[in-house]
C-alpha cells in the first residue's frame, strides 16, 4: 500500500473551504444550536424522537434495556426554544431536488402546530435545505401554511423561484452552519 | 359471590369528589396541557423520552422495529412551549414525603437549563406534587437554583414549610388538574 500524503492534505484543505458540503443537514442544525447555546445567544434544542416502547428488560435497575419499540409520528416539530424572550419553533427538511420542495415531507399536524405557535406569539417557521444547490431557506409559518393550503387543491410543491421570492436566504458559515438567528434578528426583531 | 351494588356506587361518587386523587402526576400535567391546547390558551407539550437506539429491524419499510435501545439522561426538562408570546419551560416531580422534597430528584443539568431559559427571558420553574398531602407547588427557577446551591453544602431537601413560604400553591381542578397557567397570570404577567 502506498500513501499519498500530498493529495490527502489537499483534499482536507478543500473540505474546509466548502465548509459544510456533504454534512448531514440535521448535524448542521445541531451544530448551529450548539454554537448558539455555547455562546449564550439562544437556548434551542432538538426534541428526542418519539418512540412507543413495548418491551423492556430490567436486567439491572440502572440499565433497563428496551427490547421492542416503534417510531411514532411526531405531534409537533423537531426544534424549539427561546431567543431574546421569544418562543422559537421550527421544522427542518432537506431535499435533493434542484427545482422544488415536495410539501408531503411536512405533516399536516406540524403545519397546524406551527400556525398555533405563531398565533400564540411565537416565531415559527420551516428551514428547507436544497442540498444539491447548497441553498438554505427560512420560510415563515404563515407562508408555509399558504403553500400547504394550495397543495390541497393545486401544486404539491414549492418551487425554487417561490422560495427566492417568499423565503429568506440563510447564510452558511463554519461555526454556525445554519444561521437562522440572523434572519430572526433582521426580519422579526428589528 | 355476592354483589354489593350500593357500596360500590357510593365509592364511585366519592372518587368523583376527590377529583384527581390517585391519578398519576404525569397524566395530571398532560391532561392540563391538553386542556390549555384544546381551549387555545397555551401550546405546551411534554417532550418525548430521550432514547439511545442501538438495534433496528427493517422488516417492512413502514414499520421499523427497534430491537435494542436504552434510556438516556435528559439534557433538558420535560415540558416546554408558548403562552401569551412567552417561552415556558418546566420540570415536574412527585414525592410521597409529607415533609420535604429531596433535591437529588432533579439533575444538575436541568437546573442549569432552567436558569438559562430564565436568563433568556423565558418563564421557567419546577412543579412539585406532594401526593400524600395532595398539595402542588410552583417554584420559580431562581428559587429552585437557590435551594439547589444550598444542597451542595447543606440541606439536601426543600422542606414543606419552605414551599409554603417561597413557592406558589397550584389549584387542583377537574379539567385542569394542575393549573400552573393561573400562577403565571398572577405572578408573572400582571
């Protein structure tokens, strides 16, 4: 086996300059939330995945082993927390499409939940990542609801052009891969 | 076997008048949150239990079966959401003691989380249910932190008298078994 130290180090440098290319979107959001928490900017967490537990083995008191469980449909969204006293709630989705986002990727009860959070004074939205284009959009829940309602009788997706027109672009960065807080600062709290 | 219909119906009436006696405390909180949501008062949910998934059987695409998983220590609290635009965050605990609440029932990282939520403008607190006394208390996170800090060098519990002095009593009710919203209205939003 021959090692190619020069080539390898080159590819490492490349990986750094394109920051988050190929990074799992959920990891990008989690890393951003960690940055916001570590720097005392906002306290936002991903909720655990809802699980229906059916069987448990109590071998030791300290280490119960779940032996049978199933994924449940989430009744709310994945992320929530607090920023500058405001309640924050959002769902994040990724698409490989270069032209549109299929609305079926977001459940109806999540749309309802986002609407209710907004009606109660929270800031609620969806974050859509077009991974093939490396573009990230912040779409307010009221606009998301508009496209959802339209999908019931008409177009089943939101086109890239519609995102460009109705959503806010989210900047990518190394320490904050998905900086949705800047969007909130600029469009909600100014 | 002989039936005692009169006695039985008497005990049923009794059970109704003592409303929530014997009801699991988590169910009491969940029922209250359901009431607040159904009546469009507040949008507050219990978070799913955090689970570390180790093994999954993909028999069918639609029904993946988790075959090995373990409970994880929660990094935050059990309940959060939005009320009148404010971020709400709390932990709820039950004790059978008639004299005090052992602080070890709340993890250090939960105390830290509650402090951070308050510092970021949220309303954060713990709800303690003395089930043997049928008394429920609402203790602000700042006071909870005071007792937690004290427990590191001194008393490991909060006495009932201290709750009577420093916490707010929560009224029990049939449709809202744990009406913490009234406390928020009276002491935080007035």
